[in-house]
C-alpha cells in the first residue's frame, strides 16, 4: 500500500499523482481479507483493488521464466560490513536482533531488483506525494542499497538527501548531494525537529516493532507542510479467480510468515494500520492507495506482466533469505525443513495456473 500525508500549514492544495493504467474487477471472496480501505483516485488511472487483473491466457503456454538479476555493489569499508553469518547468509552486526533478513550481496541484488519492480508498478515514479519542486532536505529511512536515495538525489541536485540503514551496504560513489548513515530508525533521532521537507519510507515489513512511535518521529522531524510517504507490501497472498488454494505451499508460506513475524515481535500485518496511525500522529490530507502486485507474468496488462516477472524472480531467488531466520528461530523449523518447503513454494510461484498477487 502507498500512503502519503503531510503536516498542517501547507499552502498548497493536496493533489494526487495517478497510478499506471491497468485492467482490473471484483476479487475472489474465498481468499481472505486484504488491507484496509483505500482513498480513490480517478477510475481511469488508479489501479482499483476491487477489480480483477485480467489474465493473459496465451502466456500460460510458457511455464518457464525467471532470470538472475546482477548488480555491481561496492560496500562501504567498515568492520560492521563483515556482519554475522548464519545458515550460509550474512546478517548485519549493528543491532543484529532487530532485523530478520540478510545483508549480503545476494540480498543487495534482490533489493535493487525490488526497487525496479516497485518503481515500475508506480508508473516509473520514485514518489507519489506532491512534494515541493525544490526540496531542501530529504530523508530516506531504511535505505537498503541506497538506490532510491541516489536516484532522487540525481533528480533533485539542489536537495540534500540522507539515507539511513542498519547495514552499510550502499555504494561509495554517490551524487555529491547524497550521503548515508548507519542508524536504527526506531532509535531516538538526533536531527533538529522540522528538518526535512520529505521523508520516504518503504519495505519495512517485519522490521519495525513500534510503528506508532516511528510515525510520531516522522511527524516531529518533517517540516510544517512537508510530506511523509510509505510504500509497504502486505504479504498476504490473494487471487481473484480462486486459483490460489489455501492448501498450496505459496499460500501457506504467507500464513507462516505472518505467524513467525508475530513471534518475532514485528507483526507483518502492521502496515494495514498506517493510515490510522498517521492521522493519530497529527498528519493531515492522509491518502492511502492500494495497488495489486502480481506474482508471475500472468497478467494481460503489459506493465503488470513486467512487474509480475520481477516479483517471480524476487520470490524464487530471494525467498530463502526472507524465510530462513524467521522460520528456524520463531517456528522452530530445521533448516532442512525450510529448504524442502521452499522448493514447493517456488514451484507454485512458477505455476502460471496460479494467478496470485499481493497488495502494495
């Protein structure tokens, strides 16, 4: 889901940047509830969560797809970069217990690919909020590889862009107006209040323990009239045509992921409450837009087909890193049990007869 809001005293009327066009209808009721209500954009441009994604029947003939995504990443020279190894994956050593996913090269490649996928889903936009055309200070929380912050800094060369993350996996060569800091978003912030014109957040699922506190800090440190934007994927898998069985490995993975996230203390369902929490923190003109993110290139709409292909690679190549720590620590599965289960999940991801999607 994409949520945007700003603080009071904004002299500019709130406007909405439309989503990409797609052919979408009524979801299948048997697959469980999705996230909360959405504010409407113009019907001709907004991807309506209550509409179905039309399936490309011709694409069902080709069941083999997916390719490795490679990117060059130069890590910052730091002892923290070495991290801690577990189950053959590297995890950050700065507040290690606070994050369940790896920070190794394979995960960095997945994050960069996920950035391309989500940006494409948003109509090849880095943001939706109607921000000041000349923002002075911008904060990218949970910056990951820093790719969003770098692209934003290139787009707005007069802005000072700061990206923060638990892991120093950002490249050394960045635009002169972009910098990165190792920091915990849930810790007390050390900037002056009202520092930022725009705060960007995304993909914090299963990463935040106290969402209301984080949102209050965003409110505290954004300027009056500034904007805060969130993009969060709700990892509850759905289908409009009933092709995703609740007995399938793919559906069960989503259910088990939720269960593990609760045990981990960072409920993956929390982003459903973003709009309410932002309003409670004092934000005004809060808008929530829910988009459908297909798993696999089964959609007829060309943009959704491309997004679905990205997500199929994201799932098949990245699901081990998203699963192994949570399931072994929180559900007491053995590594062998996890790997065996994920074989079946990957088969479902590649099965074009299953027309599943997430809400973003």
